[in-house]
C-alpha cells in the first residue's frame, strides 16, 4: 500500500500550471477553425472537400502534442548539454533549402525543405531560432561575468545564423534572430554593449539589407502609403485593413468572411489575424490578444520561480521567441510595421511553426516542474 506522502509526491511530480498548455490549445483550436474557414472555397474547388487545409494543420497538431510531451519529459540539464550540437544541426539544415532538388521555392524565397514521398515541407529557420535561444541561454549564463566576451559570442552566433537566412532570403527571421539575441543579452548582462555596438551594427547593416533589394523597398513604400499602388505592393495591406473594417465589433460570422475570396491570398497564414478580425470582429481579435497576454503572465511566473542562470535565461529566451513573432505579425497586419511574412504563433497555418511552438510549451512545462522541485515544494 502506497503511503499518503509518497502518493502526494508522485502526483505532485506531474503538477504544472495548466494554463501553460490550455491557452495554446485554445489558440491552436481557433487557428484550425480559421484555417478551415479561410481555405474552404479553394480547398473544395481543388479537392472536393472544404476541410483539407484544416485537416493538415490538425495532423501537424497531433505531431506537435507528441513533441510537447517528449520535451516535457526531458530534464532541462539535457538542453544545456546538447544546445551547441542542436544549434550546429539546425544551422546546417538552414543551408539545405538553397540546394536545388531539396529546397522548395514559395513566393520567390527558398525557405523550405521538401520531404519527398510524404508531401510536406519543413522550414529550418523556425528550428534555428529555437536552437539559438537554447544555446544563447547557455553562453550568456556561463559568461555573465565577462560582458564583452558574452557580447562577442552572441554577435558571432547571430551573424553566423543570419548568413543562410539572408541567402534564402528570409529577412523576417534575420530580424527575429537579431531581436532574440540582443533581448537575451540585455536580460542576462545589461544594456551597455547592445546600446552602442548593437546600434552601430544595425545602422550599418539594416539600410544595406533593406535598400539592397527592390522587393524590400516596395514593402517599405507599401507600408508608408499602400494606396500609391493599391493593386500591387499595397494590395495585401489594404485588403487586411478592409477585413478589419468589415468585421466591425462582432464580425461577419465564422465562415462568412469576404476577404478570403481571393482578396486576401495569405488569409490562413500571415494575415490570419485580419481574417479573425473580419469573421470574429473586434471581440475576436482582442480575445486572441488577451489569451496571449494571460499566457505570457504565466510564463513570467516561471521566470521568477526557476533558478537564476541557465533556467531563467532559457525561460526569457523562449518567451521572446513567442512574444516577438506575435508583435511583428499583429503590427504588420494592422500597419504599424512593414509586412515581414511572420506567422502568428499557434494560430497561423504552418507545420514547422506549430511544432516548434508546442516544443516551447513542453520546455516551459518542464521548467515549471523543476521550479517546484528547486523550491522544495515536492
């Protein structure tokens, strides 16, 4: 017979904050519904069923849940040990889309690895950002007593990671990598070097990156005045704003949006937040943001409960890899920032994005559990 103390300890060993996974579950459910709604017409025309894209995302969700359970079962010290190896593997994978016959081109960019035989593609840039957060947490916690060395290490890793992404090109992921790297450094060590050196680096590199390509200049022009080329570069931005306008306060109703009818081609990926605004209205968009804010508040609790060092830095880094894409996507769709093609976490269509997001949830759940252990609560 198991004693009451042993039974309680056994049950407590599985105790984690349920909101860490319940809120992403709700967001993913909203995403699958909206993906099905926004692609129902085109899916029916091509396959005879309106549920094709939604079912694909559901299949990825099952894989993502398995990944979350696996990462939850792995001790955090394992990630500390293999973070460098994981970064090298994902960095090498980031070169594969550039190889003819392996990489696939979508929208003029080679960001995906086509897996033959099963008809799915993987975006290694998503994996690289997560691996970068893991290894930076290790580097910066280990070198926190030497700010200059830590900054040089951070910048070196950041630039090496950016090279294959720039060649694809994936400027959105490069910007995300830069913000994650500097954000993690500031949290662990301070503002001193990022303010000066980071500002110089940004001043020298970003104008070249932005003005060096015609399509990037067009995006900037579309951001400043999308109506100057309403049927060209400004088309997506204008149609996104029209979607929000159509939705009003309560929305047109699930499945009754108009912009998905070839007016907003990326309604199930980059512009899914605009699609939510049209079909679910202001209530829906604010509801999604409220879910994200509440989830972030739960991650904040983990940050203050885990041991100082690698665990706290990793918590902060994972939080950044969710918060930054959220802000970039919402700001781009609502015309506060130029469009970058950044998916909305847990919601937008995309198997790699969903898989890596739920992997983050598993790591956070493990951090939460080990926080209980460290505090002597078990």
